[in-house]
C-alpha cells in the first residue's frame, strides 16, 4: 500500500483520471476511523446538479501544487458516484 499524500488544502484542485480527463473539482477530504488520515476525496462533477464522486485516497497518483491538479491512477468510470 502506498502512503497517502497530504490532502490538506486541496479543496478546489482539479482531479484528472489516469487518461488525463477531468473528473471534477475537490470539495474536501473525507476521514474515517482516523481523524489524521484521509480515506477519500469528495469531488464535485457538476456545478448545476451538485453531483459528486468519491475518490479513494489510495487512488491518487500525484498532487501538483503548482498547477493545482490531482492525478489519479484510475479511469473516470471506476470512480464511485454519490449524492
């Protein structure tokens, strides 16, 4: 298992899938059993409908602070949707 990159301050970052297609923008990190280690990101897919996807933290390949883009190792179709 790879270490989870720091997700603090990533709200508003663009999220791109493994093929470089934009998935959406980060709304925030989601925490589970441990308040220090994020388990997922909430990613807003649509502005008008407020649809979101749940991106597991271990699916993150890289975070580019300069361009504010988070790259995933998953394709967009493999990411779970939630309301």
